[in-house]
C-alpha cells in the first residue's frame, strides 16, 4: 500500500468516511394528527424525517426505533405506505426495533420494515380496532342545562355522548370497525407473509405478547437491539445517524414527552386559555389511555 493511500485511509478513519451508514428514525408516542398543544405522530410530522433518512448519502439501510401504543389507523397506514414507497424508490432495506411497545398502530409502523426485532420485554401485537368514549345522558338534566342540537341528516348526531345509545348506531360503528380491522389484518399478512403462525386463533383478536412470544408467532424476526443487529449486519464500524431533533414533534401538552414516563414531569400552565387547557387535558387523558392498556 502506498504512503498516499495509507494517509487517505487514516483520514477516512478520522472522519468516518467509508463506514456503512444507517439512518435511524424514531417513532415515539401516540399516533394521530394531534390537537391543541399535542403534535402527535402523523405523516405530516414525520414525512420530512423519512425523506431525509432515505436520501442520506451512503445509507445502507434505514432503521426505525418504535415506541408507540398506536392511535389513528389512518395516520398509521399513511406512514406505513410512505416508508414502503421510499424503501422501494431508494432500494434500501428497512429494520424496525420495538422498544417498550409497538402495538396496534405502532405495530403497523413496524410492519413497514423488512425485519422486526424486539427486546425480551417489548410488547407487540394488539392487531385490532377500538373505539372508546363516555356517555353523559343524565348529566345535563341533573345540572339543569338544556342542550340544543340541530342537524340536517338523521345520522349527524350518531353516538352523541349526551344522548342515550341507539342500537343502530352501535351496529353501524361495529361494521365500520370490522372494515378497518380487515384492512389491518391484510396489511400484517402482506408484510409478514409466511412468517406468521397462521394457526394461532388469537393472532388477530387484539391480543398482545412480550418479545419471545411475538417471535414465536411470527410478529417479529428475533430478539435484539438496534446497535447490536446493525453491527452484526454491517460491521462493527457501522455509523448510526439519528435523523431529526430528539423532542421537537414528540411532545405531549405541558411539556410532557409521549412515553411510559409521561406522568413524571411538571405541567406548565402559563399562558394557556381555558379552551386550550381543556383540549390539552383531553389529549393527555387520551394518551394515558393508549399507554395504560399495556401497563405503561
């Protein structure tokens, strides 16, 4: 080897040039377009990060670090489709890594990857559809408040929380959920293919499992962490580059991060008007509901 080439190799080792590069995109929090102060995980919030990751010079693959209990099926599907489109366009393999939880819509995001890995204690699955709310048909009457609602179209006030439930409304909602559930199941089957344990009667019931049981059912390809799997596949010198800021679009109202530790930071109420405050509280309760299903 010439002295010049030795010098070039030395400079490359200092600058990292010549090393395999794997961009890392983090998906953390409840999936949804967001309201009030909640950004939410949505196609709009992650599209730029995905474009940057898949366009990164020298990228050998793209890694997804997922910590999400799910949320909007539409936003989940839109993000999934964008990842697959970019993967095919750039001819890059995608790896997903479940952290605390990749369930429901969070698992749909994982299905955008060619391979899925989890920790032994990660929670995966929850392939189902849920709609939850509250009913207050007697509340206004007891408070002496008259509610006035006028509609054009007999179904515009379906599932009004201040009116008694109607059997036909519930039937209509369940039919809609069944359609969304079928779309979810089709997506998982198309993504995981023959890897799924098709004879498992609980696979599409909304049940969820820890890491090893997820692997046994074909929901994941193995147990492993991002750094370890990427070093195994691309060498010890692989360069992992996290794309985007760490907290810009990953925040709940009042400065609390969307994750299992969301209840441990101080709420910041300064400058909030009543409407914004209540909207923020509702967003926080909704996020707490999503995480709470998995004991987080």
